[in-house]
C-alpha cells in the first residue's frame, strides 16, 4: 500500500514541480525583460558552456538554478525558486518562499516547506519531510521518520514506514496506517481507517468512523465500534468487545466476558457457569462432560431471545459436548411417551393382578372363617349327650367354639330296651350361618 501511495505522490510531485518551475521562471523572465533589476535569476552550467551565466550569484552548484531574492542552489543539479529558498544538496529542489531542501534528491514545494533528508518530499505550506525517503503533502503536513507518508492538512507520519492520509490524521507507530480525518494509529502495525478512528495498541485495527481498537491485535469494524482488550473483535455499529479474546458481532452487540461471543444485534454475554449436576423431579443427575466452560456464546439478551436454526444433529455419547437439535429431542420425547404408555399398561396389569390377589385374599379369609366355624360346629355336635339306661331317649344341646367362630348344636339319642342298640342324631348352626349335622347307629355286646 505504501508503494502505491509513494508512486502516486511521486507523479503528483513531478507535476507540481514542473508547473511551479515553469510558472516561476516565466514570471521572472517577464520581470527581467521589463525591468532587468538586480540578479534575481541565476543559471550556472559548466565553465565555458553554451548559454552559460557565469554571473549568477545564487546558483552555485553545477547545473543549478536559483530564482528569487536570496534564493540559493548550492549543489549540483539543485533548484531554488522563491524568496529566501535554499536547495543545498545534489538534485534537491526548493520552490516557494523560505522553503528548504537539504537532502540529496529532496523536494520542498510551498511556503516554509522543508525537505530535510535524502529523497524527502514536502509539498504544501509549512509541510515537513524529515525522515529520509519520507513524503509530506498538505499544509503543515509532517512526515518525520524513514519512509513515512503524511497527506492532508496537519497530517502526521511519525513512525517508520507509516502512512497518514487525511486532515489531522496521525500515524506514529512503525508500519502504522491512518486514513481519514483525525484518524490515529499510534503503535506498531496499527491501522485506523475512518474519520475519528483510533488504533492505539500493537497490531490493532479500527475501521469505521470513530471506531476504536485499543487492545493488542484487537479489531473494531463499524461506526463507534470498540475493541478494548487484547485479541478482541467488535464488528457492527456500536459493537463492544471489552474482554480478553471476546467477540461481538452485530449492531450494539456487547461481549464483556473473557473468551465469550455475542452474536446479533443487542446481544449480551454473561459469565460462564459450570454445571456438574442437575436435579429434576427430585432426581439428581451427574457425570456430565464439559463442566468447566471458559466462555459463553450469546445470540440475544434477557427479553430479546433468539432461536438458533439449521443446527446439525450432535453426537450423543457420555463424553459429547455437541449441541442437540430439535429433532433429536423430539425422538427422545417420542420414546419417553412410548415408554410411558408401556408403563401405564404395566401399571394397569399390576392393578388387575392386585385386584385378583385381593379377591383371592378375601376368598382365603372367607375359607378360613368357614373352616373355623366348621370346627366350632363339629365341636358342638361332639358334645351332645346320649342316655345311659336301656330303653331311654335323650334330647340335648351343646355349644362349641374355635378361635373367633362359634356354633350351637341340638341332638336326639335313644337306647334299645335290651341296651344293645343305640342311635344318635345331631344338627348344628355356626356363626357363618352354615348348618352341619350328623347321625350314628351303634350295637354293643
């Protein structure tokens, strides 16, 4: 870029010099023809040369030209045009009142302009080129270091290989570039482009009106964008990247946490929070991967959230830290819903089994009570009496019980006249409302 600018400046310089010399010499020639007052024009060539002017007081170098009151061209091929101009080195040119060209092949054009060192070029009122191969174009422009360029009123190229273009622009760092009104690049390899832009740290870049890059290697792109920490990037009108390695992209985006990214208009970053466990519905889950985040990525702010679309399916493993998209969550929810249906069916079956078990239990309970009542009934019938004498009959009643069940029995018994035969009959009723009975026939001898 510097080479292109130098080429353009060189062409402009040649055009300016040619026009200036032609105009001044024509003016002096006209004056000499009209008045011929004083030695204001001096031309000196080799002694004895054709058309030589051995009496030229200001032209002291071989092939030099001096035109103007007190103009001095003191070295070979030098040119001094204007009142009190000085051109003191080989091939140097000074054009304009009180201009000075003191370096080899240097050029100063303009009132009070100065080209101090070799190959310097200063064009404009009070322009100063003093760095050696430096170029200053514009009123009060100053190029003061090797190969520096300053173009514009009050422009300053103060760093080696620096370029400053624009009114009041300043490039003071080595290899720095400042383009635009009041643009400033103050550190090595810094670049500012745009009115009021500032790049004030090593390798910082500010592009846009009033953009500011104040952190090392920081980049600010856009009007009023601000990248104030090392390696930070702010892109967009008013974007702010104020933390180490932070990135803000979008109008008014703000990345204020180290290593974080704000994407989209008015997006804001927040401090990263590590997550080791999660509790849902009273259950705690753990064993997560990526539990120590070094930054966050924000695509919105509180109350101004955004969705993230076109996200590829992420890997689902115990160690994966990929983002999961909606389709993956849908499949999980679908499977959970299916599992929930299966669980419901199982629950229904378990409920039915439970009902059957309850019925069986009730049945067993009933059987247990029936058995107890039956035992009570048998006990009652067993205690019915029989007659002791021949030919006698006996009616008796008895009660019996077993655990929490009871029974009542009624019976009839008879002995034969010879007391060899006996009969007995009994019937019982228990608390389960069951009836039991019994009869017997006996013979004795």
